[in-house]
C-alpha cells in the first residue's frame, strides 16, 4: 500500500478521523454496519492507532480534573449555525480573533481525548498525516485553525451526524439519530450532552478563552436542546444563495468521503439525500428559532456579509451584547487582507442542477436565488 505522505492528499489518508476516539467508541459506531472489503485495512489501521493512543487516556483525565479546579465558565456560548457552506467557516474565523473567545481547533476536533496532556507530542506526529488543504475547496489546513465540533463529539461518544462520512449508505439513520435524537436512550442522550460540555470546557482551557464560540451546522437542528443546556446562549444564523450552498456542500461532502469512507455509495442517491437534508434543516430552523429569546439571535445573509464584513460583525456584537469588538478590529483587518488574496475555485452551476433543486425544494428555494 503506497501512501504519498509528502503530498498529504486527503484521499490518501491511511486512517479515518475516528482514530482520535477510543476503541470501544469506534466499535459502537461501526456496530451492525457494513465495512466494505476495500476499506478494511483503513479500518484496521484506525482501530490500531486508537488502541495505542488509548494507553495515554488516563493522563488526559487527570489533567482535565486538575485544570478545571477553580475555573468557572459563566459566559453563555455563541453558536454559529446554518447550512453547510453558507459562510459559517468565515464567520467562525473572524469571531475567534477576539482573544476573549475560546474555540475548538482542528487538532482538538480529531483528538478530543488528547488535548490537555498529550497534545505536546501527539500534534507533531499527527502533522505527518494532516492534508495541506481542505477537501472540496482550496482552503489551507492547519491544526491551530478554528474548527467545528461534530467530529470531536463523535470521537467522545457514538452520537454524531458526521459518522455518515464513514458510512455514507447509512446517512438516513444518522440524520434520525444525531440530528433529531430519535431512537436513542436517555443514557445515550445524557452522554452526548456531557461530551459537549466537556468539549467546550477543554476548548476554553486550550485557547485561554472565557466565552465559547461554536461553529457546527448540525446544531441548527438542536436549538431547543442547546437552549435547555444553555438558556442564555447566543445564535448567529448564516444563510446563502440556495444553489451555491447546496452545490458547494455536495462537492465538499464528496471530497471528504474520498478520504474517510469505509463503504462505497451511490453518488446520485447521495446527492438527493444531501439536497433533502437542506429542506429538513430549513424546516427545523423555521420551527425552532421562535424559542430563541429576544436579543439572542442574529441572522446574517452571506451575500451581504461578504461585502460588508466589519459592518456586519459590529452589528452582531451589538445585538448579542458581546464585548471586545474594537480591540479585535486590527486582527480582523489583517485577516481580511489575507482573505482578499485567496483564490477561490471557479465553478458554474448548470441548469439541470438548478432544476433538480427546484423540484426537490419548491418554495424553499430563496427568492433572490431564482
């Protein structure tokens, strides 16, 4: 098996991102699921790596207990939500420039069990496998960059929507289980909430923050649950041109699947499932956003935001009552200068794809999209 590590291409990864979890957790996720013959070696390498890393888990537990002594994180978390590829990554990057905000980084997202005690040595080894760029676009990858929480949640306990990246044929089961929390026990649900709280605490410790800022699109389905856990939580909802959002999301998913899937899948069926997921999310958000108290939600249109970033960030800070915008402006200016030099992939969405979107979504297609 030839792995060109120097190129560090995502599709050539010899393991999946499950390696950051425990062997028992991997076993629970893979239980009663099919691993195709072509990917058994990848699964074996993943389990083997997790087993080795598991030898150091007790160090992490002791470090967490020690570092939490005397700490009391009281500021409500900020959740950046919205469908994938709607500008949530850019918003997360800009928000986490505020030194008061804590966040999950890319290393933490894969190795949530090894963030406080083992990061000093494990990160250097893991860098050998880190791809140079993200699958699906040309954005640079670095372990220090802000990252979403869903992979980490799946490496702490088995309930995670991103398990569908490993088992794409079972996506409907993961939608039911991890987005709507159907057919799971009270114990499983409790473990998921405990894992999320643990993840936030370790992220705040790791980044020296006082207020956690999350970017995790699956949380758009979990508004009521998050409010039950954090009644004063703030929400930033991103939305973007429907065609662009879904087209970009499908490309991104297909890129990720090349590197971590453990089973083959039907691309046409997968495309339809992802389009229908957009519909499910829009319906869930419309139904649940009414539960967010006044002053705790800001909605941001990406098409406007991309040309008025600082103006919109100022509005977000003001409406949500967040501190530190003026102090963060120099870092925002620096990042925006870097972003202006970034060359995005050019693509043209054909009419057949738009017709498919229209037939599946109907009135849910944004009016400014047509």
